[in-house]
């Protein structure tokens, strides 16, 4: 989920979805947004963010989720257990399903999502439908209509509601090879980036399982490290990009696990990134009972930052100002 300027976003308001938002106001009013790769996305007025950046939904799903998953690791016929946290319109899941279908991999899919309206909009949108094969479209319709699906490709189930609560409904024995986390940004949606929620997700990973997100915030990376994950940075595809990272991958591993980073898609955190984890920006979002609202979580973190003796983010930036970087807190 990514922030864009209001002038770019206020397109056609979804009148049919606006009516249903009175019953489920989690995202508030939704607006349709076009993107550079021809895909369509939505903007949430409650969170004041769009689901994807201007670059495009398919481009983001590929570069920030498919690529760092390094799916070539899995042999034909392998069953992959995947959790999509914040299904949204479904682009991330769609890209993975198309890959599984093409490469004869089976999947057990789980999804968590608060609001049904984005998927409902997507499956009734021609631009969205043109992205997928008939098999994948059938799965999307089954998720929308039945909350589950069962095909030759595998099977899946979605749990609608607050992800903090719904995660607890997944059996403790279920371990995931891949977890996709694509919530709105931490400052807009902190309850899905807290140390408690990230730790709960981390405990759901299988050995060598990967938690993949677009987010590069130091508070998130620090929480993943504290959850005993090996944290890597997703490398921008565009070598001329001013961004120093386009995402984060946390890998469940032990001392015997050796990572093959020859693909160039992932790299260890740089010295600059590691030092970012020693600043006040890395103080985590906290939600001890899993029930606090956005304002409470933000307020708690701000108080902790104000009392902290850690280096300020501005001092860290000044030290690395010579680096060609886009800083993200």
C-alpha cells in the first residue's frame, strides 16, 4: 500500500461500493486510480493512501513480492503454503497463482482481509480481469462468493476481519513457506506493523520460510530481527533508481541455513541500513493486547521516542547524506 498525492488520486468515486461502506467503514470511501502500467487500483479516504503507487499494481507485485520470493527454489510438484496478509484487490495473490499454475506447483493459500469491497470491485473491472487466466479468475470469484476455493492448483481460504484476531484462527500447526505483508504504511496502519503482530507472523513461518513486504521502515526491520528472522533488503530492479531498497524479506533460519544470494534480488542490510536500526526511528510500534487503535499505537511510540537516548534519525541522515539514497522512516 502506498501514498500518492491527492491531486493524482481523486478520480471516480465508487458509488456502488460507497453504499456498502456504510455497513463496513474500515477503508471509508474508495476512489478509482489508474497507474502507469495500465492496471487499476483504489484509494482509501480513511487511510489517505492508495493500494499501489503510480508505477502500477502488477509492477509492484512482481518486483516487491514475486522476485524476492525466488520461487525457482521450489521443485515441480512441490506444495507451497502461502499467507496473503491484506489481500486488497488481489494482485499479489494473482501473480503467485499464475506462477504456480505455469510451473506446476501446488498451493495451500490463506488470506486475511478486513474489507470485502476491493476484491468485489476488482472482479467486476475489465482492466483487472484482463491480467489473469480463467483459472485464476475463477479462484478470485470463489474467494469473493464462498470465502474459499478448491481447484487442481490447490485450495484456499480467506478470513475476513481484523488481521490481528483472524491470524489466531489459523491452526498453530500451520507453517507458511511464504507470507506476504502488504498493509498500508506503518504511520497510517500501525496496528499491522507492531512488534507483537510481526512476531506472531514470524512464528508462523516454516524453516527457511520468507516474510516479504514492500516496507523498509527501520521499526519494522528491527521488529523482524527481534523475532529472530534474518533480515534482507530487496534490491531495486532499476539500477539508476534513487531508492536504496524497495522492500524487506525476513527469513526463518537457523545457524545451519546458508542463503544463496547469487540472484542479485536480495542482499544483506548495508552498514547504513544497520545503523538505521540503532536510531529512534527503529523504536517499534507496540500493541500489547492486540486491540489498540491507530491513535493509541502512534501516541505510545511517540512517547517512547521522546524519552529515548538513541541517536536521532536526522543525525543518521546527516551522516549518510553523501549516499545516493531516499530515506524512509
